[in-house]
């Protein structure tokens, strides 16, 4: 397996949908236009590739000096437990910079994963949920 991490390539919405569905990431994969907009409006995208196959992705929104919201982290089922997720988070933090924190909202099934890769759980947050 020869993995390549890229910051200069935005996967196509079709590649993203296929990855999210394979990884089990609950996103609006039936709405390809919305997925496309999610990536068009993100300003930090790191992708992991094995040849031409997208095997992992990190999508973030950041101001580069205070905060970085890691909105999506997905890894293909058959590549889990290979360190791809951890590397994507590490590269996201590196790109966001030392002045910026990295914050994410976890899906319930991943709550035990993030502490294992060095992230701290926080309880001081609030949310207004989306309507659709």
C-alpha cells in the first residue's frame, strides 16, 4: 500500500459520496450538489489516496490563527486501523498552524476513537442544530 496525502486536490463529489457511504459517515450523500458545496466552501481539505482511489479525507474550515473546525473525517472501511485517520488529523493541525485549535463534533460511533489519537474531550460547547 503506497498512500499519498494531498492538499492540492479536491476530490469530486462522486468520490466523496462513495467514500462517505463506504466509511459509514452520516452525511447527505443523496444530495450530490450539497456535498459539492460543502467542499467548495471548505478551506482546508486533505485527502489520502492509494493510487487513484480516495481512501480518506479531512474537510475543515479555518481562519488559520484561532480555530479550525474539522467538519469531516472519513476513512474507507478496509483502510481503518492503518493510521490514516490519525495522519489526516495530524496534517490538519499542522496546516491550521500552531496558533489554531482543532475542534470537531464526533459521530456517536467515533467517540472512543479521538482520545486514542491524542484529542481531548470537551464539555463546554453549544449547538444550534440544522433544520435540514
